[in-house]
C-alpha cells in the first residue's frame, strides 16, 4: 500500500536555527514527490516537485532533496513568517493515465523570534 | 493569473441534508481533483476529473459524487450528510493529469 510518513509532527525553532523536515514514502512507481505549505484556514500552497533520486530544488530559505525512500525539506535560517504546516505528497503511476496525491499528516513548524 | 476559487467558503448544514460545493480551476487547467481534510485523517483524495470524465476515485462512500463541466469548472455533492462529513473540502487544478496540482482556499463544512 502506498504510504507517506512525515516527521517530526511538530517542530519549534528559534529564528535563525536551521533544521530539516523528513518525508519517508513507500510507493509502487514514483511519478513525483510534492511539498506544500499550508497556513491555518487556507489551502495548501505549492512549493516544489521532485521527480528522481538525487534531485534538489531551492526557493529562498527552503531546499528540498529526494532519495529513493525519503525526501528532506531543509530550512536555513528560518524567520517567523516560515511558521506553517509543511505537507509532503507522492504521486504514483497508475497505468500512465491517473494518480492522485497521497499526503502525509504534515509537520507543524513554529519559528519564534 | 487568478488562482483556484471555491464557493462557498463556509457552510453550516444539519444531518441528513445535502450540499453542493463549487470549484473554478485556474484558467487553462483541465484537470480538477477534490480532497477532504480533517484533523484526524489529514488530506484524503476524493476524486479526479479530466475532460468531464471521472478518472480516479478515492475510498469514500457513494454519498460523495462530483462532476465536471465543459469549461472545466467542477462541483461536488454530498448527500445525506453525517456529522463525520464536517471537514475542509479542497479543490485542486492542474494543466493535465499527473501534473502539479494547485489548491484553492477550500470550503469549510460544518454538519450539526
């Protein structure tokens, strides 16, 4: 069964204290791994898509990496405005024509000034 | 470019009633997916539409249904509402199937 597990569930950082969020997955044929950010009461906001092991993508203070079994979201020198829930999702190949997103439960990040 | 829009944003219903939620995708996007988000279960896939056809369906009872129109706009319907249907319902659109999905703000449904 396809599955996504995110850790830790919650993370509290001081402003400027770098850290990493983990997303481990099992999927039969990975088409893509996605990272989203969700603020309270809002829909998820797209951050990154990773397609193959070894791929890395960066955006401001965020960097996402992918291996064959997990992905990391590295946050460098975070600011209070980075506080949000970060969601990881995988999409599998299903006969080449469909494949819904399977989400993890998310990591709630709090950055204190 | 305008993002995904969902209406209404908030809804209060009572058990046994039915509800229809609406989603307008990003202009040019042809695929629309629906998800249910609850504190306990997280984000769970409901169904996916492309070219007015349901292409994929999650593990939800038949009370949950949807459709897509020729302009790619989509609606989902929940009949005979139960207390457990209280959730944030999210719509996401993508250019094609299996492309990056962009989410709307959601419709928060409360069933009393």
